[in-house]
């Protein structure tokens, strides 16, 4: 399956975006961890209030057919940083805690480095999860500033992993602060924006919440141990989500105060579907699977100078498309050919929505699953008694009715496309492989 974004088209579309914007845009990419599709008021939540995040829907574009590149943390993050399928670098599953390998090789393309080379100040505040060694660190990949965690999750108060290791970092060095990590990330984001207000900046704000441990704000007495690490209730989750919303509100308010909102592209999404305390709305199953509940995520984009206000888009999209869109908006040339596509013309209404063909893969000992979406059709394969499962997502978003026996020709066609993609990914010869 060949990538569809070529340099000539890329630069042409970037120029069209610049024509409508008074300056090179700032970019803020907000990535939530393990959030369910229906955990925002603007996506149907009945018990969580998210007025600040909902501003992005009211003042920008809401994407209802957004997907994450992977069903767990690392693969989606690798795809965002590179703009390419994560299989090309062997990061197909979450990197285990404190392993020295694997990690994202520095020779791979990096959105931060591409933007930095185009005059942007760059910062990652929050979760990295793309390698522990200094050679894999955010700073090695073009981020001027890093404050956060290289690992997959930490206690939000002690900033320790489940094994007791303290993992909070400032640049590549251990740092100690007191307080709720979500609050620190919001505060540091505001400080970064204020420092860089006079030049273009790229802020990758990667909250660790709402990943477990499920800890409410203002409860420092709830530091977790290995035995209590996975405890939690929906009420705890709600408080975490609303704390995130307040943090996003601080960022948006700062843009308003500094007069930067018009020329700042803000993107909001999740790294994968939610876990047991999340609400996946109409979608089946959760994080860790290739069912819709594991990879169908909210998507929001606001750029007042370029994007329409209050638009709902049904364009099928995936995490690595944000990379292509951000680079196009910034006029930055990709270091490698991207697998993602620039969504700007579609979200602007200048181009009609396109049928997309997207693929996913889980290849682990004990669990193998693959999926492909092409247009309205989705094929899921896994080693069960019913090997091929075909769904019409327009009529059956919950994946309840297998149409394989009614649409065998379509299923065989998609299986062939999936096999071609699988072969291409295997030929990429990744340096590492996470199983």
C-alpha cells in the first residue's frame, strides 16, 4: 500500500493554508491517554462536564470517524512522531517498563525536528513512552524542552512507576516536584506558551491521565502501591477527566490572553480507546483490541484563521494524518514520505471526504488480530473458529453483525489488501520489535 502524500502536493496545500493565515501558525497537539470515545460532553457524555474541550468542537471541527494508529500507547505515539505506520519502526506494542530496548531510532523522521528546522520552538510536556535510553529521548528527536515521563504510567502524586521507580524527568535528568501531574503539565504548558509567544511554537501536550492509576485531583493521600495500582471507580475517572478539561481551559485561556488563538492550530485526540472505567459509546470492546472500542477515538481541530467554526466531519482519519496536516500547516517539508494524509483541504470544505483504506495489526504471543477499514467496510481477522469477520460500519458501528457469508467477495478483497499491507510493513525491516 503506497503512501498518498507526495512532496509537490504537500507544498501546494501548505501554500493554500498560508494564504489564509496571517502568520506561520503555532501548533498545540493535545493527546489524552486511554480516553473513551464518549467521555466528552461534545461526544455524548452524560456524566462528565468538559466545557473547555467542548470549545474546540464549537469553535473548530469535530471528527466523528477518527482512529488511533494503535490500540495501546506506544504505537500511536510512534505514528504521530513519524507520520508513518508504527510497524515501520517495530513499535507495535507498549514498551515495557525500564527495558533498555526498544525505542524510536533518532534516524527516523520526527515532527518535532521537522518543525524545529522550520523555525519552531518545540516542547513535549507529558508522556513519551518511546524509549528510556538517552538516544531515544524527546530531546534527541528535536524537542527543545521536555518535562514529563519516559514511561507508560506513573502515580500522579509520587510520580513513581508501579515498581517504585521515580521517573519524572526534566530534559534527560531526574527531577522532583510535589503535586498532581496533570496540574503540573497544564502549568508548564502555559509557561511555555508565554515564553514563546513571539515566535512560532509546537507544543505536544501528552497528559498521562486518564490512564491508571485512577487518582482524583486534590487527594495526595491516595498514593498507590502495587496492590492498589489498578483500583478506581467511574467517579474517580470523572474527576480526572474534569481536571484534564480545566488544564485544557488554562491553555486556551492563555492563547486568548496573548492574542494567539486565531493563529494557533489546536488538535485534541486520544492515543487509543478507553479501559474499564471509560465510556466507548456505541463501540464494541476496549483498549488493547482492534475492535472499534479499542481504536475509534474523538478528534477535534481548531484553527480560527483557516478552519470553519462548528463543523462536523465524517472523514475517516488516523493519528498519523495529524502529523501530515501539522507539517503542511507549518510549511515544513517531511524528512521521509509520510503514510498520513493532509486533512486541511477536507476539513476546510475545499475537498470532498475521501474513502480511506487503513490497517492495524496486533502480533503478540497469545493474541493476534488484524483489521482493515476501506470505505464503510471493516474486516477483522483473528485465530478463532470464525476467521473472517466483515462489518458495514455505516449500518453497524457496534460490529454486531458479521456479513462475511453475505459479502464474501468484499471480504476476500479486503483480506488481499490487508496481506499486501502486512507484507510491506514486514519489508520495512524495523530495528526493534515490541511483542
